[in-house]
C-alpha cells in the first residue's frame, strides 16, 4: 500500500503540473484573441489548427502515446481555445459598437 501511495503522490504532482501548463496555454490564447480583436484578424485559422493538431499527434507518437488519444486531446484543447477566443472577440465587438 505504501508503494501505491507513492505512485499516487507522483500522479497528483504531475496532474498539478499539467493543469498549470494548460492554464498558461489558455492565457496565451487570451492574448492571441485580444491581438486578433485589435488587428481585426479572423478567429478561425484552419491551417494553424491542423498544424497544431498534427504536431501534437507526431510528438505524442514519438513518446509512445496513441495518435487517436493525442488527436482527441487536442480536439478538446483547440475547442477550449476557440471558446475563449470567441468570448473575447465577442466582447471586443460589443465594446466597439
């Protein structure tokens, strides 16, 4: 049981680090959205989305992670980034009116 507690503690630490990195990533997404609003750049950039997703799949594969898992994970990450950008761009549009 003691060994299991050690594994769980390591997993808890990794989860905390993972969440911190995600929070940092989404903060950069907020900065991107603010820039897009200011520069009047469209929110959706399909080529960039495909590039980010493919890089994640490739990097995951090189680390022994399943391509389907990485694609699904980045579908979620990208969906949240788009939600954040939409929210910020809508607010910017309302304030410009």
